[in-house]
């Protein structure tokens, strides 16, 4: 039994409403009654706030501190184990999570016995389902466990309708069930749940964050604008929170806001990394969105500066993620600026079947074609064909290059047919949040080709179609202006 009295524990559960520290206030504001020791509360609440802001490493650190201060605090183990599950990103490190849970108890029954209340036992049981430790979920795939977890969270939401944390995590679990990509029905179901928390507490970081994810597509983005405007102020100490606002801004083509949000996100991230004596991220998610924002405002030089910093980093010992980001950033810079000679300026040994090779090779092939270097383009396409992957985006980019080659060789009908196929396949892919990962969107490319052929009305229609998927995209707008001009 814990050193403090049971009556005091009950008092905590009944009426705890902790004043948050200055740092906590920079991450959001929640109430999470629990039976942990008073000295562990600050770290525990901070951990939950970090969880809601997807600052998972910091969440794990905070929960670890909480359980060091109260080794019998079951929810601190729950929180740290939960930090190894990333629903939106479809990532889960079950081994790391189980290493934490096993420190609380060797079996689900032992762990359950350590929780002091029925509600805390229910919280713990949700993780037993998520990580496959129940008879019903043992041996199931992650995807099936996600669905079982979502169903259990729905039951907890009915059981504890006033618990904002259960409601928030239930909404997140719905988003995490979209295994095939964005599904509007799934995302709107999540939003309907999450509005319960947002309406109750508009300082809740999870409510704002998860609603932004629910709405970050061109159709629904206006619904998420109030959350985007609020989230930056809810959690100014969370780099991911600052970046997340730009999910709505990008979906609406609000480029200055995209730029500003990612400058702040990058600066907050850099400050935190320096505090932890970690290397700063100059070739990652926030720089990529920042560079793309600059490209859309026509600030090509500023975009190039962001890319150059990334390029310098990959000359050292880059991670696979850094190589991927370099390849996509290089592609956007060269293709959207139409500076074809730059393929010889930003060169790298990406390596066969590495995460960045698809976009690296596509950019080389495309730029070579645009600058009249057909042999170079054929070599890049040959390398692109050797990639062992069934990624539909890879096939689209292969078909784009093949189509352009056919048209260049005079096989216009066949080339247009192949390009139309690429358009059809891409149009059926779920609309993903963020800058296009198909560097040259197919409808925009189709518009460019039709415009070159003098088929202006058809080109304008193609550009309009692209602008439905990527509002205010600079190249599509420029093409449309040419197509409808005199």
C-alpha cells in the first residue's frame, strides 16, 4: 500500500484540480483526477499534455519522472507505455511499451491489481487490448488491435461520459483506425466525438489537435480554422502544436500562415533540442513544410536556403528520414521553380531502395526531359523501374516520365493515354495532409502538356481539378492563368 492514507487518495480522486506550473501552461490545460502521490502530479499531468501534443519523447520522460517519485503510480506506467503508440502516424513499438508495463507487473492481472480505482483499472486494460495482452487480442495484427482498442474506448466513453481524457483518446483511436488513409466518414466520426471536449475546454490540447487532424483536407479545412488559430496559443512550448496549425493553413492555401507556423515550430524544436543536447533538425518535417510554403509564395531564394541547410546536413551522416526529406525538398525546389540545371547542384548518393530514391530519381528524370537531356532521363527512369516496391505513387511517377517520353518521341496519343491513367490513379488516392509527395501532381502535369498542345480549355479544366486537391498551388494557378488568358 502507498505511504499516504486511503482517505487522502479518495480526496485526490474526488476533487483534485491542480494548478499547472508555468511550463505546463505552455502545453495546454487539462484536468485528470488520479490516485498518484501529490509529488508526482506535476510530471504526470505534463506527460499527458505532451502526449496530446505528440511530443512523445518528452511525454515518456515526464511519466518516467512521475513513477520515480511514486513507484506504485499505475497511470504513470500507463502513460509511458502509451507514448510508444502513435495512432495518426500508424506507428507502434510494442516491445518498448511492454518493457514499461512489465515494470508495473508481469501479467495483466498483476498490473490491474496495482491500480487503485475502477477507472484507472479501465485505463490500464485499454493498453492490454492495444498491445495484444488479452485473450481476444493476443496474436492479432496491429490493425485489428487498433480496432479492438477503439471499440473498448467507445465503451469507456459511454461509461465515463464526463471524462475528457477518455473522450479525447477515444476520438484519437477513431482517427487511428483509418488504416487505408483518409476516410471522411472515419474522420467526421472522430470530430463528432472530439467536439464534446472542445466545447467543454477550449484550452485542451488534444481536442484542438485531433480536430485539426479531422479537418485537414481542402473540403473540411474551414471547419478546423478556429482550432488552428487557437492551438498555437494553447501549447506554445510544443513544436508539433505550432506546426499542426499549418495543416489547416496548407489545406486552405494560406501560405504566409504556413510559413510563419513552421518557422515558429522549427525554432521551438531547435530550442528544445539544444536543452537536451541533441543535434538540431534541419532536414525534417518542419523545414520541408517551410520550404514548400516559400515555394508557393514565389520566394524561391528563401526556399533554396532551407534546402541548402538540409543539403549540408546530408553530407555528414544522414538518417534515412533526412535522406527522404532531402529528396522531396530537392524535388519541389527544382520542379516548382523549373530550374532544371539545379539537378547537378544538389546531388547525393541516396542509395538503392532507400526512402528517398523514388523522388530523387523522378526529379532527375523529369528535369533531364525538360532540359532536353533524353539519355539522362532514360537512365534515371531505368533506375526508377528497378525500385522494388508496389507503392502506387511510384507507379504514377514512372508513368508520368514514360508518358512525357512518348509524347517527346511523337507518340502523342499513347503518351496522353498513359498520363490520363496516372491522373485517374492519383485521383483515387486518399487526399493526404501536407505538401504533395508526388512531386509533380498528375493533373497539373496533364494541364501543362495540354497547354503546350494549345488545348487551352482542357488545360484549364485540368488545372481546376488540381486546385481542388491542392488549393492555391502556385504552379497550377499560373498554368490556369495562361490557359484562360487571351
